[in-house]
């Protein structure tokens, strides 16, 4: 993200994720391969004296798979989710149940390891207390050799209400904090920022404290109220997940807190009870049970459907951010989405940041610039006019290279939005509200049909999302 300021106008920001995707004329590798196979099949058919009309069928089929769009996506892009869904249905993995939401607890001094009972897409996670500070809860995954700590963040909620100059100051501080963490903690590979809007769990105006005449008013206020909370998940990767690696978690958490404090953000690591209770509340909508007592940990059942996933009695539907603003935006450009809170539902915005090594980022910048130049020359050779998207991609590569030379750090960015409700009708209504808010922010959303269970795992503060590609 690059800031541009003049004396007459406030600062504007360019999202570095903009660019033309694909390997040729905006087409991805799979679509180019399908077109190539179709053309090759047509040429082979003509060489063996197949009638021209029949020989053209492979080409027409390939063009249909690569160009025809269904629900806003090329038909070929549905092959992956549809194939995965068919395989899951055949194997019975779309349904997951457990007899009781129990955990196995093994005492190790002052620390206790709690095995979460979650579906397979969440990984084999364990929750443990930090050996040097039992108030810090750690999510460990032995398979990936990672440790994740979730922080409660205070300070982001005031951002939409600040003046533009103060917003610019906060954004600059957050950028500096990202740069410090990228340069000083090599093990820190992923950051995930979660902003959640949900109906309040408790009535802010208890009926027993109100007079009879005001009970109706207090109930109406409670029904319209919305609670916002922010979480920051930080994930460290280690060559060996042993006691020596875990012993460094406290100092790493202190570095995160100090870096964000300089950016005017107050953070506090969640405890084991708060962490497991937060996960349970997000999945099932029930925050009355926590994990510290060995009961009520995790859901009892999960059923993956094409348009949503059901966790116990709670429905979840996720959207991927597939398009970011291509023109400069103001500091408060995400405010319409952050302030959107459909009545009776929970809305969660999850942003994933993955650090990119400077050498890799420089290679990506050169590749992006060279690809845009080649696409422009191909279009000119075929008599096609150039496009603003290609010019923007070339300029983005140049700007990215200049920022790396100036000492800035690059992060891969991915966004997910998940809505949770008790009924399908509520999900549909909330989806319309979220799409409208995203359109105001100039974001493109795509429902992750056939992949909602995986998207839900990526929405929770677990750093589960894996980025594709190098840009």
C-alpha cells in the first residue's frame, strides 16, 4: 500500500494487489492449457480427414470451458470445487460428528495441553499455556510446526470516527509496525486481522434495573445494538517445534505488543479459556461455555453444504475478496464494510498478511512489469488496443520495485468475509447487505460455494489460509 499526499488533497492509498492475472491475455494457466488441448485436438482431427464441423467441436468445447461464465466465474473454475464436493460426498466427509465435545488434558507443571475437537479442515490443533507466562494461550500444530497466539486489539474501533489527518497517522504507524515485525522476527510468517460485528451477548440494560415504563425502550435498544471486537492472530513457524522454540514465545509476544503500541494499538494475548471460548462462540454462537472446565469445547457436528456450512445449529457462508480497488482510495475506504452489521447476524472480516522475502518481492515486481509489457506488445501485434489495466499493472510493478529499493516490505494480502446466522433466509438477507457495502468500498466478492467449511476455518484466528502464487 502506497500513500500519496499533496498540499491540496488528503493522502490517498494504492493497493499493491492490483494487476492483470493470468499467463496470456489475462487467462490463467488452466484456461490456456484447455484452449491449447482443444486446438491440438482439432488439428489432429483434421489430419486424419475428420469433417471440419466435427473437428471444430474440441475447439468450441475448450472455448466454452474457458470463456463461459456461471455465477460470475468461468465454467472451468467450477471444476475444482465441484470435484472436491463430489469426492467429499462420496467419502462421507461432508458430515462430521463427535459423541461429546470433550478434551484430553495432560498436565505438564503449570501448563496444560488441551486437544480441540474440531473437523479436519481446522488441523490437529492443541491449546497450551505458555511456559513463561500461563496467562498466554498458544495454539500449536505439530504437523505444520507452528505456534499461533491470538491478541485482543483495542484502538481500531475509533478509526472511522477520527479526522482524516489522524487516520493517516494511524495508518502510517501500522505500516511501520509491519515493517519492524518483518525485519526483526524471522519466524513470524503470518498475521491475521479479524474484525467481527455481532449482536451483544448480554443485555446492556438489564430489565431488573429499569422501571416498568422503560422496559420496552431498553429491549429495543438492546435489539439494535451491535458489538464490535478485533483480534490479531500471529503465527510463528519453527524448524522444530520443541521446548526451545516454545520458550521464545513470550519475548515474541512482547515484541508484537511493543510494535503495535507505537502504532497506538493496545494488545493483550488471550488466555486458554478466552481463546477456546472465543472459537466456540464464533462456531456455534454460544459463548456461555468455555474450555477450561473440560466441557462444551468445540462443536458437536458439522455438515458441509454447497451454499453454506452448518456447525451445530449455526449456519455460515463465506465470501472471498477477488478484486481490490485499482485507483487510489482514502484512509476510510473500508469504513462502509466495517460499519455494516446485518441485524441478527454475525459478520466477520478476516485479512491475512504473509511476509514476502525482499528477493522474492523484487522478482515478483520485475515479473509483473515484464508480463504487462509483453501483453501490450502481443495486443499491438494482433491489432488490439491496449488497456488501462495493463498500464496499471506495469506502473504497479515499477512502484513496487521502487518501494523495495526504499526499504519498505511487501506482504501478500487475502481477504475473507463470513456471515453467520440461524436461518438460510437471514444468511441471504445479510449477504445482500454485505455485497452492497463491499461495492461501496470497490471490493469484488465471490461466494465460496462448495468450499464454505474450508473458508470458515480460514476466517477464524488460526492463520489457516494458504496463499496461491507469488503476487
